[in-house]
């Protein structure tokens, strides 16, 4: 569950969103031809964003890196399996030239799933 806590902190830092809604379990997204989906927490996902950690401001990036260090390998593997099981998430990552193996955190707020990636 630490990955979801990390997501909330990352989103607060990056997006300035005061009220965050985090999915519990596998998030559901929608593709261009699909209606909005609902995650297990009841949050409707309308949009998927992929943000490279390198695009963040240095102060925010260092905080993200610290949070990622505190995330267990099991939590990270569980997150990536959930992403791989969701075709729309895989498609969004592929469009940015990355894979779920490069996702270090996610956030769901206001119908937007944001996947934070880290490339070498």
C-alpha cells in the first residue's frame, strides 16, 4: 500500500491537487472507443497521462526519488502487473515509448490516471 501513499505525495507535489482519490487494486481506464471505466474504489477514469520523472522540477524529482526508495519491490511488482493487465494503460505507455517496467508510481485524481515513469 506504500505505492499508493507515494502516489498521493507525488500528486500533491506535482499537481497541487488538495483532494486526492486513489484507486485500491487494479485501476480501470478507458480507451478512445470505450465508455468511462470505474475503478474498484468507484473512481471513474476518463484520461491517462504518462509523466517522466525527468520532466518534474528538481525539488519535486528528489522527493519522488526518496518516496520510490521507500516502496517495496512487492508493491512495485503489484503495481506493474495491474498496469500490464489494463490495455488502455499499456497503450498510453507505449505511445510515450515506455513500458510498465518504467512506472514508479501512479495517481488517480479528478478522473485522470497519471503514471509516473523513470527512464535510464
